[in-house]
C-alpha cells in the first residue's frame, strides 16, 4: 500500500505560504492573490517543474518522486537541512504493514550510560524515541523537581505537568521545539502508531500544541539555553548540549552544561549536597 501523501502536501503548502515572490527573487505573477506566499505556479517555475506536476505533488496524487525533484523543491523553498531531510522522509515510499510491528522496549545504550555517570556534576537525561526517559541522574531530578523514572514520558512532563511551566522560565521556547522535534520524528516513523496517538492526544488537549503543530515547523534536537526557576537554589541557566551514539541514533544524551564560575555552576554542588527531594 503506498504511503499517504497528505503530510507531504501540507508541508509543501506551509513552506510555500511563508515565502513571498520577492523573497524568492521572482516577479509576482499577475492577478489577484489568494495565498500569503507563493502560488503553486510560481513555485513550479522556480523548481523547474510543470504546474500540473507540482499540483499532483501537493494534492497527494504523485506516487513516485525523484530525489532530483525534491532537491529542486528544497532549493526553491529555501529549506534548511532539517526541513530538506523531512521533505525526503515524507516523500519516501513506505508501507503500512510496519504499523503492526510489536512494541519493543527501549534499553539505554551502555556507552551513553557510562558517559552519563562521568557527568554527575551536572544534570543529565537520556532520551529514547517518543521522548521516553531511559535514564537520568540525581541532579536532573533535583533541578526539574520530578523523579522522571525510566519509561516515563518527558514529552508528557513538558505538556501535562504544571511544574514544567512553573519551573522552566522559557517554557514556550522548549515546548514549541519539542513539538517541532515530534513532527520530525513522525516524518521518520510514519508507521509508529504510539507516536501518532501521543501527538493526536496532545493536539486535542493542548491549544499550544495544536497551534505549533499546524505551523509545520520541524527541528532536530539542538543546543539551546534553558532557564530554570528553582524554589531552593534560585534562578539557574543551562546550555543544553546533545550527545548521540552512532549506533543508537534514536537515543540522545541531554547534558545541562554551565559556564565555569557562573552562579549556576556554583550552586549545583550545593543542590546535590542538599539531596533535595522533589515536591509532590
């Protein structure tokens, strides 16, 4: 059974809407405009495609799409590397029988666990796909205020635990990036029913998730700054760095780094020594 092309068409439309003719470096076609960005015909010309062929792509009526066509569309739409990879994933042929694949329990990579144990002076979190917590150290628990035991969902913590919005000062930045990361993951795993169900649940129950999902932004995990308001240690600031194992691409070690000599770096040893118990 061929892949459902609905997501591909929606992504192309969203990227087309955000790019005006002047931004694309072309003269706008004459006539009344009904779209905020490029018309289908304008994008087709930019990518060197016939308008009819591009219309079939966007409407999900084109079964096979060559790499050359995808590259041309990525150049015309000025996609970044992550967006280009997402476009290729959405256009890749697949079958739905993979949806019946039994659930496989994720196990933390031993090498990443060893790295985590050497970083006990900063908060560290090991995530698998769907944002499942595979491991975390004591400082991560102390900083975020929740135990986050193995097998729990960091995504659910972000969106369904009021403490996340209370403690993470720039929560909206992280939450929107989490949604963009889930969209990237669901493009890679169209057969993952558990991931699709999680996304559907969050879109239904959280207006922020629904809004961010509908803008079709995609991201891979990236280094960002996280600001935390801790009830005992006060304001804290971390630069989040991601470590991946080449043989375990679905697992990411999330390291909360600090600037040497910063207030956060000075208070972390005290926080560890206090052995702060997360509040219920």
